[in-house]
C-alpha cells in the first residue's frame, strides 16, 4: 500500500519537475501539472495539500536526488573497508565536469533547480526557500568533506581550507550557470572549470 502511495507521489513530482524546470514554479499552473501527471485534481490533493506544499516536496525530492547523485560521484570506495577508487581530487573534478556538461546541455531534467528557481522561490515561499537553502548547505558540506579527504590522501594542497574552498567553488559554479543561461553560451562554465582546476591544483 505504502509502495503504491510513494510511487504515485513520486510520479506527480517527476511530471511537474519536467515542466517547472523549463517554465519556473509560478509559470506552471496546477492544471498543467495534473495534465502532465495524468491525474484528476482530487488525486493531487490526496498527496499534496496545496501547490505550495507540492513545491516544497518537489524541492526536497530534488535535493535528495541530487545528494544521492553527488554521493555516487564523490564516494571514496565501492564499499566499506575497500581501497579508494581514485584520489579525492579526481572525484571532485568528475563532479565539476559533470556539472559543466549537464548545465550546458539541453535536457531539462538535468538542469539545476537551484539555478532555475532560487531567486523565484526565495520571494514566493519560505518553505521552498528553506528546502533549497538546506540542500545547498548539504552539498557544500559534502564537497568540503571530499576536499579534506584530498588533503589527507595527498591529491590536494595542504593549504586549502575545505569549508571555505567548497563554498567558494559552489558559488562560482552557481554564478557561472546563471551567466551561461543568460548568454546562451557555455563559456562561463568553461571559465569556472579553469578556475576550479587552478584552485584544486595538485601539490
């Protein structure tokens, strides 16, 4: 029973994300979400009390999906007690390279909702704003952990401050993604990659 509930709820969230990633949250009406998910209005309210609650759930689901994908990219080994797959520096560069390619691509489901929606929802809903804010903090904390691991394994320079470096690089890439959208040009992402390579230079 719970499995069916969770599956349907996830289906509604995924259907809405596809169009919200293109049009924004305010630009998508409830009827469009219902149509995309192919459900009646009554079914929607069985899972979400309001469109705003739906938006909050969408932000939370996006953050959780992103966190899991981030962990797959940054995990140090295939399993507990196993040798590290590759140095932390290489795992970090895989993450930034993946960001560059997905944000320069055309697939809407790969687009960063933090870039797309943060300015909009910050003024629209405090619950949605907080969900995205919490997500960015989790991402920066995980990046900081990996930077610290790189210092320990010798793949990154010891002078780096993990928390400060993670915050700076994450902010750099958010800004580069916004500029890439405005300019319809991937050059801001390429510039961000060059800076990242300098910051995360090998010892």
